């Protein structure tokens, strides 16, 4: 698992581009050390809550 932080307000296209660049670099490193290549299983985007959610009493 790889976890990165991105600036608030980033566009989905920017996330896709950054993810593709990161995956390409990791794949090249993996292959340089004798691996057969990497694949992305899934991408999850978590956004922090703006305000804590209250719990009803």
C-alpha cells in the first residue's frame, strides 16, 4: 500500500496524472531490481470531514 497526501481542491484529472506518474516510477524501480512489473489494483481517495459528525443521544 502506498499512501500520499495531495493538496485540497485537486482535480480528478490531476489525481489521475499523479497516480500514473507514481505507478510508472515504482514499476521502473521494481523492474530495475529484477521484478516483472507492478499493477494498480485500486485507488482510494479519502477526504477528511470538514467538521466532526455528532452522535445523536
